């Protein structure tokens, strides 16, 4: 005989008792090892029976039915692979078409060509005079301006147009063409 805690009042109750003497709640008996073995055996038997039924269905199929079943399975697998490839292509296209990042990267290429890059002040991507365009195939065209000092120390506004491409496999950008209008 073992003692268990009543789930209602917390008093200790014998596992032989039907109800708690304190609160009259029905005592839940712990699962014995024998019951566990019986439940596990029944579950195993059911699983084996289901697998045997599946195997007997396969064995009773004609070769044409088996071929049709295999063809249907391959078609489902091909459809899943096609859908996954399409999802990945759409995800890559979204990563490639980030126009704000294209604008930021164009600024780096422009700074490399300025006389005083540390003085460069670029507008926001939403300013008038700034235009970003996604051309497809991870390629962008950016038209904007920069205020920076020239060789004489005077701050001037310089317009530029840059065409750049994001490398899909790497997180890097390549400059295709840049035109700076002074």
C-alpha cells in the first residue's frame, strides 16, 4: 500500500481507498507497471496491424497500379520541389529589389570619386531629386545628388546617376556605370 497526495485537498490518501477521507474526492490510482505494459502492447499491436494492412494493399496491386502510384508520388514530389524553388526565387527577388539599400550603396561609390569624401552630405532617399529604380535581375539605377567640398573648399551640389547590381549569392554590390555631373 502506498500513499498519494489528494489532488483536491493535498492530504495523504492510501492508494487502496476509493475516495479521500478528508474531502470525499475520488482517488486517482497511479498507473501500474502492468497497465503500462498492457497499453504499450496494445499500441504496438495496432501499429503492426495497420502496417500489415498497408503491405497487403501493396502486394495486391497490379504492376500498373504500382507504377501509377509511384508516378503520382513522383509528381507530388516534383510539385513540392517546384513550389520550393519558386518560393526561394521570390525571396531572392525581394532581397535584390531593396531600393533603399541600392541608394545607400550608390553613396559609397560616389564618395570614392569625390575630392573631399569626408564632407559629403547625401539627401534622404525620400527627398525630392532622389530617384531609385529597380531594373530587374538585382540591378538598380539611382539618380541623386551630394553636397560636398570641391578642391577650393567650396561646398557644391553634384548630381549623379549610378547603375549597380547586387550579387545574389553574396552581400556585395558591383558598380556597372556611374555618371557624375559637375
